């Protein structure tokens, strides 16, 4: 499977069942609201507007899939849909990639 998959084509279940990691071309800079993510390849700047999302993004590489990372970082299951949408956007911007 290629390193990136069109995240817009993935269902929420498919997205959560995949193994993700922060792109090696991305740096996260902590901010009071969460973090700035800068992609050195495409020069995109993305705002991660919640500290919980930053924690999740940093934890992705340590877990077998996004669902496990959500559970491990303490995100309530009823909020997973919102986090899946955020991960979809980050994948579309190449901020996170499939492992």
C-alpha cells in the first residue's frame, strides 16, 4: 500500500482502523491553543486547535491504529467522529501518513 491514500475516499471506520504517523517532513510547534504543524515539503502551515489533538497526533506512531491511539490518549468514544474528521484533514494535507 502506498504511503498516502486519498483520505477523502476512506470511511471513518477505515481511517480509524489504519496505522498513521506524523509525516517525517512535519514539525510541530507547541502553542497555548495546541500546536502549529509546518510541512517542510509543501510549505503548508496547519493549526492544531486542541491540545488533545496534538497529543493524539504525537501518539499515532506508538499504536497499531488510530482507534487504539484515541483510546490510549483518553478521547471519549463519542468524540471519535470529530477526531476522525480532523485526522482526515491532516492526511489530506500530508501532515500525517499511513505507516
